[in-house]
C-alpha cells in the first residue's frame, strides 16, 4: 500500500471537494509529536487518521482527513469490524 502524497494537487483538490460534499464531524484526539502531526477521529465511524501539521495549515482538518491514509502504526485504535 503506497502512502498518500500530500503534495499532489489533484488529490488535494479532490479531498477539498469530498470534504465539502460529505462533511464529517471530526474531533482532535491527540498530538503525534514524533511525526509533527495530529490524530483526528470521525465521530460517526470512529475511524482515526494522522494528519501532518503542514497539511492542516494548508488544507484544513476536513480535507486533510480525506487525504490521509489509515496509519498501520495506529491500527489498534481503529474501530473493530462486526463482520
């Protein structure tokens, strides 16, 4: 699985559109200083993603959340599937 390229303008544009068309209720969970990032959680699904601070400054929380991959390092914090 390839990591998300936060510098790809096409992906950034799509993330901003997705964030505007499908708003999420996000909450800030914790700072991740070793990655200069912040973890956010979707209140509805419980899904958590780590967003670099640079991305937060440029795109904001919602678009950054759309762009971020689920981080395998924090897989134990993801909601468990019922299947």
